[in-house]
């Protein structure tokens, strides 16, 4: 079972979503408050299971409405995804993957682990 870890940074609060094997599968932006961070977690829980996948690495790019996972290649050539909420805001991003298949597995892991993941707060 996956879980969220909420932790303070020098500039605010952020969360990481971990899979059952304790690997980080998605991370958030830095929020100004604990309450905002918890709203971000709720948004990931709500949006991840129903989000479509938009592949930005192949032309033509198919239109996919939010919520969605956008798959793209970073400057280093690795595949990454970002989860966008219904309002178009990015609510979680991934690590880099060497293959598209790995990236798609990461998306499936977020879909599986986010809805029921418990929240752990690190001090």
C-alpha cells in the first residue's frame, strides 16, 4: 500500500507519494502551508485514478482534457510525467525514467497508490 510523506522544506511544505516498496513515485510543488499541502494530496487522490494520459513525445499530440498525466522527455532524454488537475495546475511530478514503459508503470503506480495512501507527517 502506498503512502504520502509530508515534510517541511526551507521555503514551505511538500509531499512525496511512495509506493509500497518505499520508492518515491511522485512529488509535489512546495506549498506555503500545511493546509495547502493537504489540499494538494486530496487533489492527487481525486484526480489520479481518472486522469487520461497525453504523450507529448510523439507527433501529432492527441488532445487529452484535464485531469491528465502528461508524458514528456526532459533535457537529459529521460521520460517524465506530470499530473494536472481539472483546472490545469500541476499537482505532482515524477522522477526520470529511461524508458516510456517505465514511465507508464509509474503512472499506474500513482493511480493505484494515491487514492488510499495514508499521510505521514515528518517533523
